C-alpha cells in the first residue's frame, strides 16, 4: 500500500531566489542585476536591458519552480554561468532575426549574385588562394525568385525559438514540485511491506 507524506519545502523557488530584478531605494539585498554584476561570469557587453529581458523570460518560465541547489551561492553561480556561456550568441542570433524581419519581400526575391572572373598576367605569379588584380573577363549572374519563393524564403528564415532555446538551458537547475498551501506532497513509491 502506498502512503503519501507531507514535507516542508527545502528548495527555493526562482521567485524566492530573485524576487526583483534590481535594487530600489532603501533595498539592502542583492537581486538579479546586482548578483550578475558581482559574479565571476560578469561580461560588460551584456547591458542592464539584456539582463532585464533574461530575468523576465526566466520569471515567465520558472516563476514557481524550485532550484535543485540548497544554497544561494549554488543558485547564483549556475544561473550566471549559463548567461555568460550562452547569451552573447543568443543576443547576436536575435539581432540577425531582427534584420531578417526588417528585409522587404523584394529583397528576398533577389537570391544572390554569382561573379566569375578570369585574368591572364604571365608576368605575375600568384598563389592559388590569392586574388589577381588584373581581370580580363568577368561574368555576373543574378537570379530572381518568384513572389511565392520569396515568401517561403522569408518564412523559413524567420525563427522565433532563439530565446526559447536559451531559456531551455536553465531546465537542469529546476525540479517541479506539486505544492499545496504550505506543504509538498511526496508519494512513497514502495509498499509498506517492502520497506
């Protein structure tokens, strides 16, 4: 027969560890922004705005989830390490997606230009991986997509999962507990006779 036991919470939730993004007047505690600034993973190129965006996404995804770490230091080190390791690339990818969104359909119709040049200059020796300055012949090919092809190209170039991928990197830090008002339900997986 299985028995349910009620346990007091032993792990902090995300919102317990980081109840606010930043200190306000009169605050003495370090919150998300201050923890980032004091961490060994701090990167000056990530702005306050970047960290606020990360904080908001983390709140939306993990607000009531419990960290697997029992202490504040373990929480801070792991969260800030993931930001340091993965957000610079995420930020650049988000910037590229923004540029793609800004391109018009006409710009997507022009799929590219292919330039082929040939030149003869018997007086100059050049390595195979160098460009020769004198060009005798040049052929330029340009291809154009139909409107349907341009729409498809833009559709597949737009990727909205960049931030989701980044936020998903924090999953390993959390355990999802089902909670009542004050207690957590733990179900004993073994029969009483087996213990």
